[in-house]
C-alpha cells in the first residue's frame, strides 16, 4: 500500500480521535479515512463501507495510530452536518 503524502498531520480536528494500535486499521491514514467519510456524508450515502484496504498507510507520528474507523465516522458526521 502507498504511503500518504498529504498534510493530514496538521489537522487538529483529528487530535481527539481514539487510538487503534491493532487490527486492520493499524497504520492506516486517519486523514484519508476522514476525507472518505466526509465525501460520503456530503453525498448523503446510506450504505457505508470504509474499505480499509483502499486507504494509504500513515507514517505521521500524530496520525499513525489514530482510528480510521472513528475518523471515517467523524468525517461522515461533518459531511451531513455542514453540507
């Protein structure tokens, strides 16, 4: 899997996410998961699938262990709330 090169590690809105140091979400980019959830929320998608295997890996120390599941859910909520 590719390494994420976006500047998600500067996003303070992801600071409060819980950590996920095990399982399928380990090392996945929480920023990419947030963006994916945000798009789904903006589109009011009713069938949700985070598809962890499609997310880039994160090497950022601030996001490396953040839960991509929680990031996706936060993005979805922000998407339906703000658009």
